[in-house]
C-alpha cells in the first residue's frame, strides 16, 4: 500500500508546488532508510527531558509535569503569583509579567 501511496503523494506535492524539491527526496530517504539514528535521538531527548524535569523540581514553589511524549514542560507557578499579590502587585501587573 505504501509503495502505491508514496508516488501519489509526491505527485500531488509536485502539482501543488510545481517543482520537485530536495525535501521530497530527503523525506523518502528518511522514511525508507535505517531507523537506528531515530532511536538514538529519542534517547537523547529522553535524557534531556529527565534532566530538565529534575532541575526544575528543585525550584521551591514550582510544580513540574513529567511529559510523556514531548520535551515541553508546563510548570505550574501559581505560588509565585500568590506571593507577589501578597506583596501588593495587582492582577494587571501579574498579567504583564506573564506576557513578558
């Protein structure tokens, strides 16, 4: 099935773009080529994620999720805002801090 679909997809891209770019050939090679490097990269990102999560969890007041499928962290930092509000910052000032 893939052998049938790949030429159709490439042809459709060529029709839309009116050119055959090197990215088409690169995508085909990546799809059909050896996959060992993909696992190596996955492991490297896993190690980086674990390090970042570990270091961020050492920051008092910061709650950090442990992402399962991505490298992105979305720490909960509401305790910092509560402390800033006690010190007299308005919600407008806190909103500006978030945007910054």
